C-alpha cells in the first residue's frame, strides 16, 4: 500500500512534532522513527523532512542546535518548543475530529460488509 502524497503532507507536521515530544532528535533518526511507527508504510525522504523542519523552526515550533558526537560528524538536533506543543495540541484536536468522522462514516449503521468501489454516474 502506498500512502498518497496529500495524506502524507497533511499528517507530516503532527507526526514530526509528536516524535519530538519523545525527545530531541536529528533528521535521520526522525525518518527512521516514522518508518518504524508506520511498519514501513511511510518511507519519507530527506526532501520531505528537512523543508518541514525548517518551516517548523521559522514558525517557532521547533529549535535546533548543532551537536558533535565523538567519532562522527556534527548533527543538527531539533527540540519542540512550548509553541510547538501548543500547535501539536491543536493539530491533535483537528485530527481527532477527522478520525472520528471517518470512523462514523465507515462504520455506518453497523453493516460489516467490505467497501466496494462503485463507479459514480452522478446524481440520479
């Protein structure tokens, strides 16, 4: 299964902010964590992550610092800010609303039949 770009884009901010609530992290570790959390279904690229981190930093939702690790090159670590925590709370409220609505739509009136794609011919 491939998750569409639209859904990835919509979920990217709360995913990254949520990961940063676990502790400071750097780009490659964030990419690994996303892959791990999704069971390999979300395989983000650096081209998706780094522009997002830079935007979150400009908005004041994350801060970054360069840190040296013995025997390795320096890494830029990102930390969620109080503003980022507030943004994450708002994003979570919005996603809870969307998920609840989808669950309600998909559960219907308790009908457990599988969903079948039907061609739509427009209004009858």
